C-alpha cells in the first residue's frame, strides 16, 4: 500500500478512529503523567507532557516522535497523518502531547 492510499484510508471515520485509539494509547503509555489534585486532595485530572520545552532550538525535543513510530508501523506517512489529525481536531499542533492536553 502506498502512503497516498493510506492517507485516503485515514479519511474514513472507522479507520481514523482505530488509528487514533492506538496512537492515543501509545501516547498515554509513553508521555509523562502528572496528577492534578483539588484543594481537598482529590484527583481532579491527569495531565500528560512530553517533558520538554516546545522550542525548535531544543535539541532534545522531538515533537512527533510517537506519531512517526506508529505511522512507520502502520505504513502511513507521518506528515500526511498529522495533517489529517489536525484537520479532524480543528487546530494545528506544536507537539503531540497537546493531543492529551499537554
């Protein structure tokens, strides 16, 4: 399958949903988690972060390394997949941690 065919595949809702489920599971397992507690000490939310400053001059920052990884595994072009994701969510991403609220 070519990248073009796979990108067209990602435009199909059921394929996009399956891809995103796998991608978000990967991000949850790889990104840094931090718990946000309320004033009473109860868990309010869990936040995810890549752990790096979002600055292109930062040599340690790899903003879409897990997207590249999952795209390689699925046979997708990561730039095309990123474009489909941004189109679906209605905004541009600076880093994949932003998909989980990072």
